[in-house]
C-alpha cells in the first residue's frame, strides 16, 4: 500500500466553519477522500494556522513517518500571506507586512522540499484554492467599527479584491518553487477558477475555507493526477 504523509495548514487538516461560526474538522477532507479512493495509507499532520516556517518543526517531529512515506504532500501559503487586519484597522498609516514575506516564503518552501527529499520521500506541492475577497473581508471585519472597516479599505487602496490578488502571488510562488526544485505540484487552483456554478457554494461563510464540496473538488484534482 502506498503511504502518504500530509503536512499543511487547516486546509490539509480538513477544517471547516460551521453554521454556528465554529471551526471543526470534517470526516471527508480531501486527504480522507484520496486515501479511500486511491487505497493509500495517509498520515495527516495538517495544523490550523500553520505557516511554512512552522512546517520545519513539523518535519523534524515527524521525520520517521516521512521517511517511511512514498509521498509527502506540502500545502502552505494561506496563512503566510495573511495580515493582522485589526492592527491595520487601528493603524492604517503604518507599515504592515504579511505573516511571511513573499521572498522568505519561497525560500522556506524550497527548503522544505529539500528536507523531504533528504528523508527519502517524494515531495508533492499542493497549490492553493482561491479565496473570495468580499466574503473574507466581511468575515474578518464583522467585529470592527465602521471607521475601522473604512481604514482597512483605505489601506487596501479602496479595493478589497486586492486580498485575493495578493493571495494569488503566493500561489504563483508555489509553481515557481516547483519549477526551481523540480518537485511535483498538483494544481487545485484551476478547478476552482473554471468551476461552472456559484463559486460560493464551494466555500464556508468565511470565504477562505473550502466546504465539503470544495474538498471533493480538491480531491478530484489530486486523484486525476495520480490515477
């Protein structure tokens, strides 16, 4: 039986936002689905809020499992590109940076690919599903005052759509890293971009976490690559 170790953030973990505004883990995450459909053994070490930098610690902690795995999936970036929105709301005229700077993100991710290879496993990069800027903005600003919301919008240059475009720069960085390191990459972005239907139907109401249907779409992209 082929064995996979999965490292990543809440997407890999299978975290969704419930109707009660609580985050929980679903039983049918994309990793669960591909494990069943492809008859693979899966060790899932996805962690809510995880960044590529924290990924180094995860690799060290689970080096033996990775060494025993045929493939190691790497899914990071969604948290790395995010900002402290409340700080921006309170001090919009100050300089604010993402949790992981873009150049550092590319360097760290390439390093993770190398560490996986040294452990004897094949690294597989998972690209990022897009995010829904307007829904995400409404979600993270729900407890802000109108003035604070206006500050964030002003900091964004008057266009909340820049949130998704900024997120996409980190996604493009993943394809660059894959090319530079000659690592395999699974494109799960395009199935969302070309989805024929209401894209919102694939997401939780925070606009960033795919729901069960979204996880099926991701799983299918991976299954189609490896069938």
